């Protein structure tokens, strides 16, 4: 099996685990004051960022940059390693 499939699957599982941990952390923390949130939608290489505060929006832009770099590397790396097959 291609190692990139394994990496993709592990990243998918890690994302689910992080979402569950985040939800449990909010529930167990129990405070509703000072809650802020944001989101990032990637359509191809183009990010759509939204949030409830400037700080959250800044972090979403940082995440968008990280995802865009990862997308570029994951697109180019197989071409370099496999010769474009």
C-alpha cells in the first residue's frame, strides 16, 4: 500500500480525535462566558475564513497558510518521488 494513503488516513483519524477532544474540553470546562469561535473552508487553494474576533480570524489565517503549504507539498511530493506515474 502506498505510504501516502496511510499518512492521509492517519491525518483523517487525528482530525476526528482533535474534534472530539475539543468538544469534550468545552463541555467539561463548563463556562459559557468568553466563548469565541471561527472556521476555515478550503475550496481548492482558496481559503474562506470567518470568526467572532480578530484573534480567532488571525489564527484561522495561520491555519489556512499551513493547509495551503501542505496541499502544495502533498501535490508535488508524489511527482518527485514517483516520477509522475
